[in-house]
C-alpha cells in the first residue's frame, strides 16, 4: 500500500480569535495573525490607514484627525486675535457669543483648525502673529486708540511697524512721557494691567517747587484721594541738590495717580516721565521712537519674571 504523498498540500488551520470556520476570507499574515499583512499600509489606533487622504483636517472616513501642530484651543485663538485674555475668552465661549464656521460653540477645551472661521458677535477674529512694541511716548500724544479731539495717538507713531493691530498696555495721559508697551497679545495685556499682578512702575517727576521730605514719607505711608487710599512703594530725590525732582516707585494703576498724589500735597507737576514698567526701560530709545521687544524680554514678561 503506497504512502500518501502530502507534499505541495497546505493544511488549513483555525486562527486564534476566529470563529473556528475555515476559509473565512480574512487576511492573514505569514505568522497567522489577522490583519497583519506586512505589505498592507500601517493603521492607527482608530483603524484608519495612514495612507488615507486628508481633506481640511478630516480623513475621508469622516473621522477627524487633528494633530497638535495643526489644531489650537479656541480660547487661545481668541486671545491671540487681541480681543481679550484666555480667561475672558472662556467666558465668551461659555456665554455662546462665539461661533466656529457658523455654529455656536460653548464647550470648554474646544480645538479648532487654522482654516476654521471664528466670529465674535458676527465679527471675524484673526489669529495674528503676536507683536510686542516698546515706545518712548512723547508729550501731547494720547494712548487711546481713537480720540476725535487729539491730533496724534500712539497708534499713529507705530502704524508702519507691522500689519497687525496693536493696542497700548495701560494708559499714559496726554502730557506724560516715557515707557509704553503696545501689543496684540490680549492675555499678556491682562497680566500686565490687572491689579492682582502688581507690576512695578517708576516715574521721574519734576515739580513746580521743592518737595518737603516729610511729604515723601507721607506718600509712602499712604494718602487719601477721595474715596480711596493710595501709597507709593518708594519716593526719593533724584538729585539731592535739586529737590524739585523726585523719583516715585508705585504698583497701583489708578488713572493719573501720581499727578493726583502731588496735587493733594499742594504741588503742580511740570513734567512726568515713566522710566520703568514691568522690567522694561527706555534705555537707548529716543523720545518718540519705538523698537520691537527682544525674545528674552518677551519670555521674561510671559514668565512673570519682571515685577
């Protein structure tokens, strides 16, 4: 009796995890595992082929595929547009005042793609490149963005600096000169102007008459200005031989606070120059001129390293 020749024949085996039926038609690799054909395209965790074509941040299967590089948080996008800080952006989103591609969005943590259209009260918000400009403000220039009664504003002085719209961080009155930051970074603006962050400001003040030393001490102890009490962190003579010139360090941000302090003590301010603001100075920057902040200065401001 001849032995049966099994050469050239393949024995079918039931694969692990299969139903047990042979010839089910499922693809098998050389190692016997389903869907592991070494020649087939790699698949991601959702089972989508990496060779699938993407259109507008979406895979043809309909499942959204947003990489961290492509997408951005909606609140950051709004803050980068210069509208407000991230915290305020969250409030706008929660109140339903923001739409993405025409649809109202009120979920925190929403991420969007660069090509999406974001609107606030119907106005399109543009995610602009952050710009930081330091200006040595001259006299007779207002810090308001628009003033029908003013000949010039600080915006006029930097209008050729960039295509992005920038805004002054805080205010200096018309006759006050010195350090002024302009930016479209709404989150940083909030941090630099909010009283909670206590940003340091230093002023060089020229008065109409010599200042009495006891008045300098009184300024540090605290002075009542109407319904509020304010105090300077430090006050001293710029030049002991000329007591009409005083240096004042202060953190409070009330409107015209330095002028009001001296006026309450019986002095008239002839000149008021801000020489320091949140770590920034006007060194090597002539009056009326501007420059972009260095990356080091930007990093220090964002890390809240300057006081």
